[in-house]
């Protein structure tokens, strides 16, 4: 299990919402499926649920968890950035998270990291 800095990840939420791009967050699909994991399969991307942010644009119909103090602080003071994608390399600890606005770069990292 890894901790992603919400401060760094929040621009991705806002940037995607601004342009009408689906959030495409695995965590919302896992929530809908009532399971845990680090990345979903291509088949799971199509899981029928209003919480599936691969299928539906905008925010899910409700929260998928309770925010902690760090999440609330990050929401009030988010980082700035133009990122649309992130990926965490979980092959070895410490895990490292990468940010990009390029789908091509994300796909290269997915292949490199085996995600």
C-alpha cells in the first residue's frame, strides 16, 4: 500500500473536471466493486456503476471514503500543475508517483512498470 500526496494529485482532479474528461480513477471502480487493489483491468473499466469514473464524467454521486485532515488541507491549498495523469511505480519500495499531461508518456510508464 502506498500513500499518494493529495496535494500533488489534486490538480489532476480539477484539470480533468475543467475539460470534461472522465476522472478515470481506479479507486472509484474498486469502491463500486467492493474490493481493494492498485490498478484495475481493462474489463473492470466497464463495470456498471454510477461510481465508475471511467464510464461517467464528473464526480461520483457520493463520497468513496472519509477525508482525513491532510486531504482537507490539500483541497484548500492544492498544488498547481497541468497534469492529467499519474501512475505509481509499485515494483519496489519506496514507491514513486509520476505525473504527466501526456497520455503517450503514461502508456510508456504503464508498460515499463507493468501496470
